[in-house]
């Protein structure tokens, strides 16, 4: 996933999760989601990465 798409996912998640959310934590979740989804169809990666990171960041 390109750096621009990663930055966009981080920005959207930070906006969604609100103030007090640590950008480094969100960035790490997005990066790990990218790694975990490696091999998925390229066109689906932006949405899949953001969804997986969101699930990992939201409280259970």
C-alpha cells in the first residue's frame, strides 16, 4: 500500500476516533494491517487496511 494511502487511512481513523487518539498508535495499527493483508487484491487494500485497523483500535 502506498504511503499516500497509508497516510489517508491514518488521517481518517484519527478523525473518526477523535481527540486524544495517539497518531503513533493509529499509524502502527495501519502498518500492521498492511503487513497482515499482504497478498490481498491491490484494489481492495485501502478499504481492507482501514477496516482491519479500525477493528483493532476500537474497544471490544
